[in-house]
C-alpha cells in the first residue's frame, strides 16, 4: 500500500515523466524537504545524452512552489507559484564576462527566487566552470558571495537553486565530483532503462 501511495505522489509530481522511479523518488525527497525548509541542495544530474535529465529537471522545478504577492485587479494578493526557472545551454557561454553580465547580474541578484539549470556544463570554459563551482559551493549559512571586477554578487541558497548537467563520461565530471562537490552536492543518477 505504501509503495502504491509513493507511486501516486510521484505521478502527481511528475505526470509527464515515464519510468525513472529511483530519480523521481530522490526528487520527491528534495521536494518534501523544500516544502519544509524552502531550501533545495544543488543537484548534479548525470546520464547519457537523451536519458531525460533536462526533462526531469524541468518537471522538478515546476514543483518548487513558493508564496508570492501579485497584483490582481489592482489588489495585492498572496499566490502560490513555481519559482522562476532558467535553463542555460552552457555551449553558448563563451567567457566569464558574458557569464557574469548576462546570467549572474540579471538573474541571480536582487532577491530573485529561481531555479537554474546549467545544461551541458562540460562545455563551459575553464574560468566559467571554476566561477560556477565557486558560486554554488554552499555553506552552513546558505549564503555565498562572488566577487568580479570589484563588485560583489550575493548568492542566497534559500532563494536560488542550481542544477548542473554534464555528460558523465567526460573528465569535468570526475573533476567536479572529486574536488568541489564531494560532500556538498546531492547526486542523482538517472536510470537509462
């Protein structure tokens, strides 16, 4: 009975995702945690190309709902909405300046509540990859500051959620796991069957 209830909850959370039960179970765990704490760990999605990493990340992001205030008919009202979702194909990010000016400043500053997917992150230039790893390196205060050319950008993990998706066979995958994310990131491996 408990297993049936678990699958029913997963069907509600991920109605368009077929199979992938181990990954959906882990994502459900993170959704439950988010509902209690408002915080989601940074997530590294690994699987071969075409396994559904991006689709699952999008479905997960739709389930990170927050209370917000919207103006409806000239009246401010409390509403429940998903956190904003931004998806970046890392092959289009060419240098650190572009990353800071076109992604960090407009989307990560100012108290925005959002989820970010950095897809194909193995394509990032080395300086950008190191900046991203620095940014998403959480601490016990759930806050981080990134300095660039004399400006500080505050990263608040109570408001921002990060997902990264490299191809698992590439060397950057090993670098990420061994150096920076050893104990800091939750890893979800998608089943390909």
